[in-house]
């Protein structure tokens, strides 16, 4: 089994930055199979970013995904945040298909709330 723990969410003003972290533990797997999704109230879960450097159009140029293999951790640096970025952000792992499809991932974290005020 794999456990994913996200951290780093919070409240930030528009134009600000946050860095999310996702630490993985449990059975070994490659961080190359990890990604980030988000879900806003009343909306479906949507793809945000995946290793290596795949991004949704809505975050391209503002968000950066990276990893530290030694720590089994993936990060999401979010800059120039907008109110429409407000959502619960989820880390996902063990991708076995399309990087942008939630159904491709076997494991999920509990989510971390990101709120961007205008």
C-alpha cells in the first residue's frame, strides 16, 4: 500500500504564491508516476500537473511540478495565483495511463485546501 500526505495549502491573496508538498510512503514506486489534481466546489476533479512537466493550460507558466527522489516527495510551486485556482488539491501516484486522467492513478492523498482571495 502507498500513503500520500499533502501539505502546504492555505489562504493567499491573488498574485501570491504557495508550494504544495506530497510525501509518499509505503511500497516502492517511481515518483515519475505522480501528479496533481484539484477539485473546486461543485466541479469535477481536474488535472493540474504531472511529472515530467505536463501542465493543464490553465496553470501553464504559473505552476511548476518538481520532485525529490531521495525524499520520495513531489512539489507543486504555484505562482501568480488567481481566485479561480481555489480548490482542494490532491496528489496522485502510480499512473498507469494518460497523465491527465484521474482514473489512471491508483493512489490518492487526502487533499489540501488552497484558497485565493481577490
